[in-house]
C-alpha cells in the first residue's frame, strides 16, 4: 500500500501498518481535532489526530526508524479523547496527559493487539513503554517526531510556514545516538521560532483560549448533569456535540451556542473574563557539530531569548476579554 502525506510525500508501507490504519481506533481519530475546541471558533483550525498520527509514523520511517517504532508512532495518540486536550481542562489535569493514563486500557479493549499478534508482534513490547522509542518521544526541550510533526503540520496548514522551509528543516535532521539533531544553526533557530508560533501564538491565541474555556465549561456541566459520561469521550468530536445539542438541558444548550466562528475576544490584562495558563512547552534543539551535541541556546543568543520570553508568557498565562 502507498500512502501520501502533504508534508512528507509518498511512501510504501508494510501490511501491518495498512491494517492498523484501517482499524476502528485509528479511523476514529479522523473525527478528533488536534486543536481540541479550536475548529468550533475557526473552521480553518481543523487538523485531525489521524493526520498527525500517520505523519509521525512517516517521519519516523523517513528518518530510518524501525518498523516497530513506526507502529508505536502510528498508535501513540490512539487514546486521545474527543476534543483532544480539552478533557484535561474538564478534569483539571494540569499535566495534560489524560490520554496517556487511559492508553493501555483503550488498546486492550480494541482489535489492535490481535492485529499485531497476526504479524507476530506483542503489543505490550511495542506500546507499553514509549521511552525506548527515541525518535518518537523525547523529554522537552529536545526534538522528537511527535513534537516536530504537530508543529510543522499545524503551522503549514494554518499558513505560517512553507513546504520549502519545511523541506530545508527535514533535510537538516540527522540521527546521533538515537536522537534527532540538527546540523545547521539557521535551521535550529527557524524551528524554535516556528515551535513558539505553535505553542504560544496558536495554542494561546485569545480565540483558542476562549474556545477551550467555553467548551471545557460545557463538557463539565454535561458530565455533572449526566448528559455525557466519561465513556462518551471515546467517541468523535461531532458525536458529543450532537449528544449535547439533542439534550433537553437548557444550560448545556446555552453554553454550546456560545461556541461559534463569530466570537470576538481580545487580550486584556485588567478587565479580563478568562485567565488561563497552559502547560509549559519549551524547545531547545540539539545541534551536531564536530562530533559533539550542543544545545541551540548555548550557540544562539536569540534562541536563549526566545526561551526566556516563552517561560515568562507561560508563567503569566493569557488574559482574555470577551467582547
């Protein structure tokens, strides 16, 4: 089977990957928006967890990762609930890792273990401990396939970077001691700027903050009033929207109606309606220079400054006034 991606191009993939992609848990991700509530207030913010998961798999393949690591990359987000990280705001989970907490339960209750067994793979060996897959996951602030793909994918789709710049960046990556590193200071600085466009300018866009806040409020109330159960979050985004819309609860319906593309908001540090702090996300790529690994911030004052500014913005959070 050949598979195409607008970032990485066309690849031939193995039968096990084809079968996993066709499985119900993977197909469900087509209905899970990566930006959580974002698509409800801006229809262009519409990247799905499916696109990202396939992208992570292809990036690992492109970088020479094993078939097992490609499988881990494809399935790493399979337990994301409806509206992705909005569930963490609903459950007041500051670590934003609810999908990781339920990962193995979701897998065991799906056809994925049987598919892997058919191809002589043990799902626990591949999926129980993602830390062994050093291309897929690395602790921040290092590069990894997960972090790189969601940044490139969102920023390309939302018109912030070009495919030409993405290709220059991808061509600059090398693997050293199992880790993604860069060879060029210029590309490192470009990615740091792009990453902060993602996690600060996009994730903390006042409209995005509003959408997360309002949807979390709506979902929390829906759980309290038993319009939804926690199990319902393993459905798709629009299924939960329809479930809330068709309820007879006036409060739930009223909150839901406040999520639409005509919402107007602004940043206001004094007369704000919402103050939200997001999970701290920092980036400091490793550079491979003369057989040594060096952090970009040790070589570039601009990267050090961007990281310091980002820390301060995460610390302050976003203050949003609803107009």
